[in-house]
């Protein structure tokens, strides 16, 4: 009897570890993380502690899932997602220097804060167009060079 309970506990912990190590966990918004956490917590709780364990596991899993996921749901939009995917390519210092150079030239890249945004990306595209560069909206070597940013 005790070995069955131990087996259930090991299975529940393994299941939670697999879900916790999921490569998509940090890309979920907090609502999705709470749902995934609640579901996995309820399953693990049910295996270990029956119906009461399912309730406790679900609540705990929802709380943990909400708190450990990557992006708040209120800022995850199609426009922001497209801009933020590109932002990981650039250091804040590079973005800040490009924003300053674009603003100095009248392209309104938004605040000089080192954060890649749709406004910054649009300013880059407008600068590229005016400079005869490929309009990628990205800070490639030719764009950085034309901006005087190294």
C-alpha cells in the first residue's frame, strides 16, 4: 500500500517537472499559464490526494502558473508580439543608440529607452526607405552603419 502511494507521488512530481520544464512555459501569457498550472496541479493533486488533493493542487497550480509565465496578458497583442520577437536580437544599448539617431534625424522612434517597439520598428522602416536601404524594419549592419551606430 505504501509503495503504491509512493509511486503515485513520484508520478505526480514527474508530471509536474515535465510541465514545468516545457520550453513554451515562458512564452505563455499569464492567463494561459494559470490554466495550464491549474490543470496540471489538479491532476497531480488527484493522483496524490484524491478529490481534496485535486482542489488544492488546482488552486496551487493556477497560482504558480500565473506567477511563473513570461508575459502579462494585457500587453500581449499581435502588434507587440511581432515587435518583441525582433527585440531579442538587439541589446538595449543598440536600440537606445538607434532610437536616439532616428529621433535626431526626425523619424520619431519613440522614447529613447532601449526597448524595441512598433514605433521604433516603423521609424527604422521609414529611415531605410529614405536611405535607399531594404525596408526590413530591422537593425542590420547596413542600417546601423547608415545611422552611425556601431
